[in-house]
């Protein structure tokens, strides 16, 4: 099916946080129908506003005739294997009535163009198991992505992970102190991340990533944010 006429893709700012949170919430509830209580405790609009304002997360809307029909969020990462700085898609969602109209492709194209402007070496994304959800991987492969192997995740209670994020002179530094306390804010004045469980994907190296579904900042031994899009593109 072809895209409807008049599709525009625009970047979202902190002032658009409620719409970003609304669309990402729809994605998360479609993936996990029983997650209403956890999501309500995460205050996604405020979280989206903070992440967008601090440029820890970037978001783009797809709009048709004034209606927001899709969203993509992404963030910056860094790793030696990637040759330096690269980007990662955190969430990608298209409203059900507008799926299979190449809107997801247009959002992804905009994300790729933005990544190139930022000088990122590549754009990565998580996808669910091929046998169970073939459309997601087929979508990414059709848009130039290459499958690099299976990703793993482990759910961790927020009290078991501690981080200290300091934002001095525009820099974010992560400091280990025994257990990690998941905090974010300015000059160390943060708050424990809301929500019950955080999703992380671990491999070898270390970087910080940000996503609404994960309650903000994530840190692990090479955290790759887990994005299951299933058949929603």
C-alpha cells in the first residue's frame, strides 16, 4: 500500500513531550497489554520532556492532515566495535489505521538522515525473534539493515542498579559506587528511576542509552536498548 498524500516528518521538541509519550505509550501497551500500572508510575510525559530537553533522546513525528500518526525515537551510543559514536532506535510506532503505508519507512529515513547529520557511524535497532515476528525484521532488512545476531535482555529491579549521572559543562559522566543507583538530573540531584522493571540488553562494552520504555537512562556492560516492534510497522 502506498503512503497517503501529504505525509510530513517533523522533529519533536520538549514542548511536544505529551504527544511523544502518548504514542510511545500506545506502542508499549500494544506490546505489553498488562503494563498500564507500570507505565502510569513512570510519568512518561515529564520523562520525555527531560530527555528531549537534554538531547539524551531525539524524536520525530509522522503527520498526515494535521494528525500525528507515528513516532520514532533514537539516542546516541558509542562503542569501539562501531568505530566510535553511533545511533540506536529506541521506539518506532505507527497508528494502526496508517500501517503498511510506508510511514514507518519515512520515519526511518528521517532517522537515518539525522544520524548522518550527527556524524554517527551507524544506526542500530533491536528486533523480536524472526520465527515469531517476521515482519519486523523483514521491514528493517528491506530498509538496508543487516541482522547481526541475537540480542538478549534481563529485567532488573531499579533498586538493584545504581547510576550517578552528572551534567557539568554539558557532559554526562557515569560513576560507579558499589551498587548503581539509577538517577538522572543535574549536578547529581536526580531521582530514582520510576517504574518497576527496566529492560536492558547486554553484550560486551559500556555506554549509556535513553528510552521512554526503559524509564530513562540505562547502563549495562554494553547496553543495547531492547525495541520489539513486532507487527506494528
